[in-house]
C-alpha cells in the first residue's frame, strides 16, 4: 500500500474539500464520533469499534483507557498494584442483553509510574457474534482500591466508579450497495507498523492478539504519540472487484475544528489489497501520518472512497503538545473556565474550541504570574494543588466545577483556618450551635451535651436553645433563628456537618465572589443526604453578619 500526501491551509479550502468529500460519500457510517468519557469519581475514555468477522457475524470491541494518576493503589511486594472491575452491557432494541464483566490488574508500578498523568492503563471487552444491530451500550468501571467519600458509603463499602452510556448502531452488512465500505478504524499508538505483515492479520489476531496492546481509545496524539496510526478493514461490494478494474483510492482529510488548518492524504491500495478485493474479501489498511506539523487542538478525521460511491467514516482526534494540557481532561478545562471567567468572558470561553479554551486559560494564569522569569507560575501551581485535593478528599471536580460545595470554597479561598466537623452529631443542637457561629463569630464552643442545656421536646412553645439557665448560653442571632424557622419541617437536623472558619480572609488566587470580603468568613456545610456530598447551608458572606 502506498500513500501520497498534500497539505494545505486556509478556511476556504477547508470548506470546499469538506463538501467535495461528502458529495463523494453520500453514506457515512454512523458510529461514535468522539471517544466516550466516563464520568464519576475518576475519568475514563472509551472507544467502541464494530468489527465484522463475516458478512453476517459481528463483534463489538469496547476499549477503555484510564490515567495511572486517577487510580488508587495497594502496596505489593514489587511495587504498587491497581485493581479495577470492568462491567460492559450491550442491550438490543427488544431487551436482549449481552454482558461482559472481568477484573483488571495493573502490573506492579513504581511511585513515579503510579502518579503519572502520561502513563495509562488500557484494557477492554469483546462481544462476539452480536445478534442485533442497534441498542444501548453501558460501561461501568469500579476502582477496587478506593471507596466513595461519605460515611454511609464507607460503611457499605461502595467503590469509586466511572460510568458512561451511549446509543450504539451497526450497519446490517459490512458491504456497501455500491463501491467499497470502510469499517471502524482501530486507532493505535507507537505501534511497529513496519514490522507487521498485513498478509498475516486475521480475525483471531484482531480479537485477542498483539494489535490491541497498542490501542489508543482516547485518540490522542502529539506528546505521547507523534504519529497518527490506525488499522482499518475495507470491504469490496458483493461479488468483489475484478483485478482488471480500477480500485478507488481513499482520501484522508484531517481538519481542525477551528476551520483554519487542513491536511489531505491519499491511500492507494497495493497488489495485496486488490487481490483481496478480487476474491471478495476485505483488505486490511495500516496507515501512519506524522503529526509534527499539526497545531494543538481538536480535529475531525474523514476517510472516504474517491470512486463516487461507498461508505466512509468520520472520527474526532485530539492533538496535545503541552504536558500541562495533557494532565487535564476536557471536563476539568471547562469546569476551571467556569470558575475563573465571568460575564462575556465566560460566554466566549464556552463558545470557543478546545484549543482556544486551553489558550484562554493559559493567558489567564500568565496574567497572574508575578515573576514570569522564574519559570514557575505560583498561582496556577497552587490552584493545581487545590484541585488535586478537591478530587481526592472533597467530592471531585467536573465540567460544572466542584461536585461538593466544600470543594468550591476550597478552590476559591484555599484551606480554612479552622474546621469544626461533626460526622455523627449527638443531637440537633450541634448543628444549631454551628449555625449561630456563622453569624456570631465570637460565640463560645459548647462541647458535649450538658453544656447545651435541656430540650423543650413535648411542649408547644418554640424552643430557643441560646437562652437557657442549665447550659452555656450563646449570643442571640436573629439570622440564625430565622434560618432555623425554615428548617423546622425537616425530618432531622442530626446531619453530618462542617463549619469552616477563615479568620484572615483566606487566600484567593483571583477575583471571585468570596474574595476580598474582609475577615472572618464562615461557611456551614451539611450532608443532608448522608451520601458524603455537602451542601452550603449558610454563610455570613451570603446572608450577612450580625
């Protein structure tokens, strides 16, 4: 197989060539355009590939990738050992369900390998001879070494997980009515293509052989893989293509979604491919392209036959050249942008392409760097530290920011000067005391049940726990009493809670809604559901202070 390459730049040429290709390939195979992103307590990336074993037998490959740094590890004799459990279900339109479940173990890793964001664990599952051609796919991944945050989760042993669901579709046949038809490409990374002989590749190799050791479910190239590589079966029409008949070449077009950079390449079938077509069998295409000239960003890959008929494929790929960009997921990028940008800047950020969003964040942090010459951006580095702490201990971080209210405050103001936490409050007065301290910063601590006084349970009179003779009284707080009045109809006030105190105003890294509000900020977080996710109950920065 030979290939010729032509590279162009320009918006006008991009538009012309896109319509040209779509005109030649009226039927583009429906497939997963972008890699699926598993969300939850840690991110994962999932690729789904339809692979035909014959004209009526279809296998579905589900490949998964997880960053080493996102996993938890147990100490083993020779290093750190990660353990996962993968569950994949494929449900047909009539309710028929196929399921695959198996454990995954990493090899023993060093501490540097286990904490790396540029090293990955890659694994997957195969559904063989799938009887239906559409349905719903669900991928559920659990980290056996990590329990979800929250007391109830700890008691029940609920494991941290990552999950994604998508609609799934396959053609009724691998062949097109007219012309050649392309199957889903298998994206590879650092594969020794020159050492592989396509004549020796068969279905058994694809379903369990060495080729999947080089799979790239994230479709990410650049820093970790400087060449775009893929393997793809191409099917002739029914009856094959005679040797004396011309076989259409394949056009490869890779377009930046900013519409300012396009690369075109042509794949020419060699003698082996033409012999396979003449016999009515699919030809295997191995393709490689140097990505060194590609700017960082998101690209769309279009593979299509040039004969005017047939079936092509569309896929998205990502090019990353900076280590800092590689270490953060798209959800993290968007979530960070929502925190640091406001108003029109926020609108421009959300409307920007992934490459532009990375650039806007880089410019934002560069503007906060007080000493660019030293090579260390202290505000950005501190934000990364806080973000890692939020992901590990305060509920996580995603596309819409911190999942837990404590995480948002931690990112905006840094660690509090003091935390008063009650995981199992003895009675509802524990939370009531914390509420008074939000609005009365110098209210005394009342440790233990005796110091809080007796209860008025069984009476019809409203209870004021801050003015009684048999306990330590707290200062009267109108705001606290008003807020307590809204809580009377709740089933219980005996929820886990945390009172965060910032006596010095915290350490804001950039202008935000909690920054520069003086000193003595107070935040009361309550775990109302018992799941370990805390909500902001009250704050003297929001409701005022007496």
